[in-house]
C-alpha cells in the first residue's frame, strides 16, 4: 500500500496492483503502438521496491521488475485514489 499525505493534510491509500495498472508511461499506455516489433509483453511485477521524487510535482515509482518510467503527479495520484474509492463504493452498494 502506498500512502500519500498531501500538503493540505489529506491522505490517500493506494494499493500496489491498481497503482501499477495505472502507470502513466508511454509503454504501459501502449502509446508505442501494438505494431512495434520490439515491444515485449511480460506480466508486470506489482511489488513496489522504491521511489524517487520528480521535482516538486511528482514521484517515480520503482517496481520489482525494474520498471521505473511512470511519473505519477500528485494530482494524478489523488485522481486515482478517487477513482478507486468510487469503484469500491459501487461494488459495495
């Protein structure tokens, strides 16, 4: 679970699986195109092994398979948390 505490005092809890699934990098969003002959598909390792700050606006998450290309901005992390909250509420209700 990644726990992010924002400057406004709010806190969000983000499970690793959906966080990795929502990686915003071009490779994960398939922006290289399916026709790229060099594109390898592998099951991502959803274990978070570290992170690095990207200036004051984002964080780069480092996953167990070495993937580290997604830059998660603070607004994007908040948006993901809201989406997950809505999905959980719809499943429960």
